[in-house]
């Protein structure tokens, strides 16, 4: 399986999907970017998506989770702004952490776009082709997703996306 994301001329995620956008909630970007998929195994039942910022570790002490989604219908293109229209389970992003005190249940269970405070960061996007839908409810945690993925992944594609 292969995954690609269209970048701007400078090689960065377009500003509409990052902190540079005007489309925000709790002062954070909320429009998820389109994801192109190819060579999805034919027996795939659904997809899972993770977007994690490992460059955040020196600043936060942990990788920052920006988006978790499971049971995404099989498609070759996950469209822009998919997170806000998807009715399947989406997991808790790092804004739910007690270190941030953000009290917005909607926001903490949807795409929370790149917003690096110090310099451009590399964001790791992973898409998993699944054997079946995962038994996850909305607001699941990353560790729940990892456990549910065990023995249920047909293929995984991962790329790094640079954003400012």
C-alpha cells in the first residue's frame, strides 16, 4: 500500500491544514488534509489513520497525537475535511492531556492540525489496511487502537509530512 499527501511548492503541508489557517476551533486547525492511497489490498475491509508529531518530544515530553481514526471506509482518496464529517470512531488527540486543560470533547476527538510552536515539525502519517472493523468507540485512546490493530493489519503505509 502507498500513501501520499499533496504538499505546497516548498514541500510543506498547505497552510489551510495547519496553524496558518483561519478555520480553527480552540485556536487550533480543524480541517484535515486529503490523503491519497494506492495499492490497497483487495481484501481490506476498512482503514485506520494516525497522525503523530514525534518532533514534539523535546517540547512536551511525549509524541503529540494529532489524529486517530478507525473503521474508515475503503477509498483511494480520503478527502479534505474528512475528520469533521466522519461518523465512525475517532480517538483522543493529545489536547485531551491534563497538561493542556482543553475542555472541548468535540475537538479532542477529531483532527487537530499541525501547530508547531518552535520550528517546522515532521508529522508521521500512518494508514492501516484492516481485515475487519475494529471494536472501538469514539474517544478511544492510542493504546486502544494499537491493541485492536494486533493481527488485524493487512498492510501499513507511512510517510512523514513537514509542516510549519
